[in-house]
């Protein structure tokens, strides 16, 4: 990636922290409409008020001592209709953000799309329309030409979520429930990634470009559910990883979808040249890892998204109901390295939801989060020792933020945010992670040794 240093960072997304819904010309996104239609407890009108507290939050990042900050750009803040007239105040906000980071010696890592499609584009067909692919490429070109000093670009965050939770299960915006639409959306998201890679490279000779894919590795394997496990892996993981690395859509999944009537033998939305564009070479793979799943479902249920148990065990699970499995991170990193041979892997999200709150003295003892992060950083180190090209690790998240349909009930932040006063209070995990990212920390030294042989 053009640097020998390991990137330690924290991550956020625009809709979850910015607020300022319609301030200074911003247009609505599909999440604003999703809230207006009654599908969310809390909307993003205020969120963490980051738009007004930018300098305060940048100072927190600097105080933490990380080298890098991953954020997303709200497409509808810079292009209210998704295309056409540029909203200059929106461009100026992200310029201030980037310049503020650089002044504090923090590397900006913008993500172009974190699920918040402009509502105006949704009304024109959204991601099921091929026209949105070119709108996204134009938007990518606008941002790379507008933000000087940015080297590292992420095109999409978790396209599986946008495609399937938003268009198959209807639990995320835009709230649709249709198999053919979801598969078409998935293809256009991937295709737009490839087109954005092309545009970014055309407009920046120094750019490092990647995509952040989430995963749900299946562990441990169960012989009685071997076929269902492989199908789940194809649905949840390989459908996105394989095309990005030039392997096309998995043959077993294509055959299954055709058999079930979810795809035509040759889907009309896949045009000549699409797969080559999706496989445009990337400089790094962003991996979002939180947990693993065990597939025990019947054949008819194997496509269902994983759901937390009705009663979450007190040990070994986060408050999202996700199993704590750091060994799953190490093994999946090795699996990715062996299957795809990426030039570089950056863990673009990893973290845990725990609701530890301030005590009577204003301290927040979130030892469970510290333990979670410590175990996963250790797994990262072991993966690097195994020869996996690990170049960065970003904690999700800097702030307790708007956790989509769950409102503020789930807290992933290193910093507590009081949603009434917007007061920020660093948790003990903030101090702990600050010690880890120090260049002389045991973790930093060990990773440097592992990466450099």
C-alpha cells in the first residue's frame, strides 16, 4: 500500500454520527425515508451531532493517538439528488474534515458508500437501476477531485447488507422484499465498485483503492450440515468476495439460484464486460469482522440471515447476541489469503457492543470491550505471523452512535455519548487502545516484526 507502517484506526459512518439532516442543502437518503415511514425508533436528524462538533471529535481522534480515521461521505450531502447540482457546503464540510485530520497527523480513509443512497435516486429505481452505477462513478470522481490529501479510498461498505437486508429481508432501508431485486442490487453494487475504482485511478495517480466486505465465517463445521454450511458461505461471503477477486459468481450458488427460480440461466442484468470491471485490481481488501456463526438450519432455512439467540448467554457473547470468536478472525484471514492472495488486508471494522455506563465519578469501566479487542488484536498478530499481509486495524467505533434500526440501544464506541447533552466521555477502552497504538507498544512492535519478517 505504499507504506511500511501499520495503520491503527477507528471508524464511523456518516448517517450514524453526522446529524444535520437537511442543513445547508443536504438531501434526504433512503434512511431518512425509512425513518419517516416508521421503521426506526430514532432517525439521523441529530445522531451524534458530529456535523457541529467536528473539531471536538477530531481532537478526540488525535488524543487517542491513532494513525488513521475511517469515515463515510453522505452522498446526498454533496449531491442532494445523487447527481447534477453539487452542494458546495457539503463539499466544504468534508474538506474541513480531511484538512483537520491532516493537521493532526491522522490519515483520512473515506468510504464513498455506507448504505445511504440519496432518496432521489431510489425514486429513479435505486440500485436495481443500472443508471445508478454510473451515478456512483460520477460521485466517486467528484469526491476524489474535491478532497486533496486523501490517498486511501474505500468504495463500498458491506454490500451484502445493502443488497440483502435492504432489498430481500426489508429490515434495512429501502425496506424491499424481493429475491430478484436483491440479486440485481448486489450486482450493481459490485459493478459500481469496479467503475469507481476506474474513475479514482483516472483522477489520482497516488490513490490506494479497496472495498470493505463483511463476513460471517461458519464455525465449527458440522458434518450433518455440510451442504447447508457451504450454501450459507456462498450466500453470505463468496457471492461478494469471489467476483471482486476475478472468480466470478460461485458456480454452486448460480446453479442453486437458477434451480430455485431466483435467477435466470443468464441474468439479463449481467452484461458483457461486467465481471471484468467488478474484478478491477484493488490495492487492499477491507474486512469487517465481528463474529462467526454455526449453521444448523434445514435446507429450506439456510438462506436466512443469522439471528441472535432469544436468550443471550452471559459469557461469550456481546450484547448484539454475537458470539465472541477471535480464533475465527485468524482462521478466516488465512482462508482469504489462501483463496484470493490479496496484496493487502486491512481490518476495516472490528468491535463489540457493551452498555457499560458512567459510574458516579464519570468513569466507564468497559473491561469486556477491552478483552474483546485484546483477543482480536492477538488473533491479528497470529495471522500476520502466519504470512497474511495485514496492514491495518480499525476499531468500530469511535463514538457510541446511531445503530440503525436499534437506535442508541447498542453501544460500540470507545467514547460514551450522552444522547441528550451530546457530551462525550472516553471509556477505559479508549485509554487502553491508546496505549496499544503507540509505536513502541508490544502489539505494534510484534506486528512490525511479523509483517517485515
